[in-house]
C-alpha cells in the first residue's frame, strides 16, 4: 500500500509539473526565441500567452463531470496526453495561428489535471496523510518551472527541441499514470463527511463580500501575467542578458515558489490582510526591480526569488480567504479564487503585450507593479451568513449537500476549479443527452 501511495504521489507531482510548469508557464521562458522564429509582435505574443489560461478556464467547466463519468485514471492519463499533444504541436509551429492553437490545447491539460489526482489521493492515501500528499503533488508546479530552466540550457535556445522533449516527458508521465492511478468511478466516502453538523443551513451561493476575493484574485492574476509571459524577454531585450541568464532566473522562480507552502502558517500567525498585502508588495517589488534595474544581476536575481515565492504564497492566501468566506461550501471557496486568478491572467497577458509594444518594457512592468499595489487595497473582512429557520426536510437535504461539498473540498488541490459550477455544467450535458435520445 505504501508503494502504491508513493507511486501515485510521484506520478501526480509529475503530472502537475508537466501541465502547469511546462505546458502552461514555460511559454514565457522560450518566448524570445519563439518571436524571432515565428514572427510575433508584442501584442500577438501576449494574446497567444493568454491562450493557456483560456484553455484552463474551458477545461475546468467539464473536468469534474468527466471525472465522475470516466474515473480518475482515464482523466489523468488524458491530461498528460493532451499536454504532450499540445507541446508536440508547439515544437513544429511555424505560424502564429498554429502556435496559438497549440498553446490553447496545451493549456487545457491544466484544467484536466488536478481533479483526477485529487480524487485518486482520496482513494489511495489514508485520510491523515491526504493533506501532505496533495501538498506534495501541488509542488509539481514549482518543480516543472524549475526543470524547464535546465532543459533550456541543454537545448541552447532551441525551443522546438525543448518542447519536443517536454512532449516526450508528458507521454512517459501518461504511462506512469496508467499504472499508478486507480480506475473506475468513485463517490465520496463517509470519512469525508465526518464532523458535518446536521443542523447547519445552506447559505446563498453569492455572499456580500465575495466580490472582495474575486477582485483580489483577479488583480493578482493580472499583475503576475506580465512576469510569467515577458520576464525572459525583458532580460534579453532590456537587460541585454543572454538566454542562459534567463534560464537561471526561471529556475530561481520555480525553486522560490516552494516557499509558498508557508502561506497557511503565516496567515494563522499574522492574519490574512497583513500577509496578503505584504506578499502583494513583494510581487510589486519584483516587477519594479525588473523594470528599473534589468541590467543589474543582483536585482534580477532578487526579483526572481520575490516573484516565485510571492506568486505561490498568494495562491495560498486566496485559498484561505475563499475557505473562510464559504466555510459551509468549501468547493466554492476553494475554486472561486483560482478561477479568478486565471481570468486575471487572461486579461493581463495581452494587455502587457500591448503596453510593451506601445510604451516599452519599463512602462509595462511599472504599470503592472501598480496593479499589484492597488490590489492590496482590497481587504478581507469576516462575515457570517445569518441563520434561517428550515424544515426537517430542508435540513436533511442540506446535510446531503454539505457532505457532498465537504467531500469535494477534501479532494482539493490548489488550482482546482469550482466544482459546483462544473457539476451544474455536467447536469446540463446530461439533460441535453436525454433530450437528444428522446427525439431520436
């Protein structure tokens, strides 16, 4: 059993690394070479960069429904295969349109990857160890980002060769997932529902202060998009470093991201608002340093460390924020902030490309540093939904919904989508299928 758990954790960590670190974020690392070979303007490069985030948002709308119908093994293997296919097409892209489609395809793997691995962990790993297992698997994002740097060194600027290697790694990961992830459908076990109070009531989906976490998460996602997409290009074009230095910076971003695992402990000790604003200030400083001192080696390295740690830590901060706001509906609280981070990145990446083309790198990065600071003005406020009187039947229905919600929440890994939204989408697909069968 221990061997099976270890194999699952390794396979899941690699899947998150392949989908997030390679298929989604490595685009920014190789962008300078891509622009020269494919012929991309700054605005076009930013728009294509947002394709990975668009792919993520599209995939999460159906991922939970597909996991429910097909099981975690098929979905996990499919995520790795789709990542491999997308990166293989990237490696042979010769036109902006083909590259954009490939980036979009590769980006869908991120939306498909997390739910099946989280469900697999709930089935294979004992409950006391599930939190640690999910944390290790989630670290795959930083691992993938860190690994892409050495690959860029080996490829010596040959981005096509690098993406071909990434695609091969994704296929190997698919084979490992095939023998590591349990198959078949699965419903939440009773262990996930322990501690649910039968007397609690369901609060409305939209909370008066939900807008705060929506704005904060979207603002952080927008501010981070400039760095993910254009930091390597800024080092090469503005700082006059070679691609090797850009690779080192990328490795530092990935390694520093491992510090983001401290977010929960820091929030518990210092409070959510203080940690949120201090980390947003660090994110802003990382952008400003790259804009003001792009040729200063020490400033560049500090910028990379600050950005990597701040980005992953902020995802943890908004996770805690969402859970507090939706304590009775953890699936919504867990998924809403991460969806909004992706939405912010969809907007931020093409906006950064436009600003670079119109005003230059310095103006763009300083503007996005300001976005991070302004985002810090949105503060967390605790609020509890007022209780209401309900019938015994309502309470029984609420207990069932709470148990489902808690079960989904314990299946969570960071970057997991809003499951309630996806369940709604899945129900719509089922209704459409029944309608079509009736007409036939």
